[in-house]
C-alpha cells in the first residue's frame, strides 16, 4: 500500500509540475531501451540536446573563417565570454560586472586564493570544512606553503559535533569569533559534496568580516541548485564548475565571482594574463597589466570556445526559468526521496538506511546522501543494475541528486521499487 501511495502522489505531482517540459530538452542514457533514472546530476549533469548543434556551429565557423572567426563568426570568439555574465549573475545573485566565465574550478580557486589570502605574522589561519572536497584542501594547503606557513598550524577544519553529521551555525560562528584576529580566510563549499548540507553563507560571511577576515565560497554543488545572493550577502569571492547542476559537459568551463568593491580596487594583487587586460587596449600589447574594474580582470587566456559553446547551450535552458522555481522543485524532490528512504528503513530495518543530509529543506538542495549499515555497496550495485544512476562515495555513502530540470517524482518511486526488491531478497 505504501508503494501505491507513493506512486499516486508522484503522478499527481508530475502532472502539476510547471517545469516538467524541461525534461524533453535533455538526452538520457538508456537501460533496456528505457531512460535511466538519473540521480547523478551532482556529479555530471545530463547533456542538453542542443549541445551538438552549438558545437557544430563553432566547427563550421572555424572551418569557414579560420582565425578570422575571432571577429567574423556568428558569435565572434574575441568577445565570446561576454555571453555569460547575465545568465550566471541571475543564478548566483550578483551584478554582471562581478561575474566571469573562465578556466576550471580549481584553477579559479587558486586565482582567488592568490588575491585574497594575504597572511601576516598575526593573521594566518584558513578555516575549511572538515571532510572538504580534496581539491579545495590541496589548493589551500599549497597557498599556505607558498607563504612559508605550516598547514598543520595554519589550516583549521570545521567539523560536526561527535555523533552528528551536520554542522551547527552556532558552533561555526563561535569558532570564527574565537579565532578572531588570527583568521585570514574562510573558504568553504556552499553545499557540502558529501552530506549535501547547504550552509548559511550570509551569517558565516558576516562573522568572518566582523573579525577582519575574507570569506570565499566554492559553489560547485550550489550553482544551479540553491538560491544565492552573493552580492547582497557581501561575499568576497566565489568559484564554481559547470558540469554538475549546470549540465555543461565533462570538464566544462568554470566561473568566478568577485565582489565589486574588490573589482574596482586596482591595488588588489592578481595573477595577471593578457585576457584580463583592458579589452580596448588588448591588441596594443601594453607593457604592463592594466586590469579593468570587473571580475574579467582575473581572466588569463582567451576563451575555450568549444567548452563555452556547450555551457551556453545549457544556460539557454536556465534562462527559460528561475533559480527559485528550480530550487523549490529540487527540495520537494529530495523531501520525497527522504520519505522513500525512510519507508525502506521502516520495512527493512536490517539494512538500516540512515539519511545523512539535513531534513530541514532550508539546509539542503537536491542532494540526499544516505548510509546503509549492511551491504551498502551491494545495494548501490543493485540500483545501478536496474537503471538507477546514483553515486557511491567511500566508505559507505550513496548520494542521489534529483536535479529538478529533468527528474520526475515518478523517478523517486522507481528508487522505492528497486530498493524494496533488493531488501526483500536480503531478508
């Protein structure tokens, strides 16, 4: 009866879903001639069907114009990056001048750290999340060493209380205020890759500023997933990738946000490249770097056209809706998924499915992470064998992210079907 109730509710929710038509814009891998249940958009989003056309157009212009495509292509390559700030600014709550599409996520994290981690004898500490994604940790470790510091001394990690999975705001704010004048930089993921927790960016940023520190954010699991207001929250910088919820392809071009007060500060050090120079003077090859007062001054090299073409195809989809609608559906889908997982736990307690992600919708986006205390890997493998694409993270976590652009509530019922089948066979 529980399964039929889930199915009836899912069909009603799908029928009322104002975003349902977007699903048709994406290409799905197949399992037994049917679309898979794709719950891995937090790792790699599905391909928009318009991507091949976009790539073909750039190939045609390259073939037709050669180097002159920089100025004669239907979307001239010289200013190709100008297509992105408006769309990205809407997704992160920024001014267009504060946003730039460039590089990859970790490259942008390094660029931001070079500009914003300026340690002194007293103020040296970088505050990171415990169990942070390794690239961010490695990047910050390298900048501590570049400044002659010791990561064991100069990096402090935020961790939940013993026996808990989720960080408490009060604990984080207490750490920030205790560190006080020794804190140089707060650098955290806005949504944690492992638990899916969406952190209180505004409160943590305000606390960092109150002790004189910089606040920077990794938006890899946040952009396109949760509502953001980086400008109004006074965030100093942010960086992101585009291949997760933004659906822009493997290794897709990343992006960065720099608050306008820093963009207009020409004394702020930058690792300079010619594409960050004043565009009007770029081809006069000036001897010294002349940054423009926008986030574009952090650019290094000319645009990666083919990666950006796929990115533009995906952002065309996002431009047809808004992040508030997307995040509302994502939270509704993830709440429904929690109900399904709770039901499996109740009916098959030996498998002991425990949800790691916050149950409070305001503290998460689309991702739900869960632990199975018995045969978790076998459970994940069974999901995969039945056409449910999720994500396994050692040692024992299954991550599932129902991305709102292409996931149906009926897909969540499929998870219930597959897990019920697995658990009944193990009982």
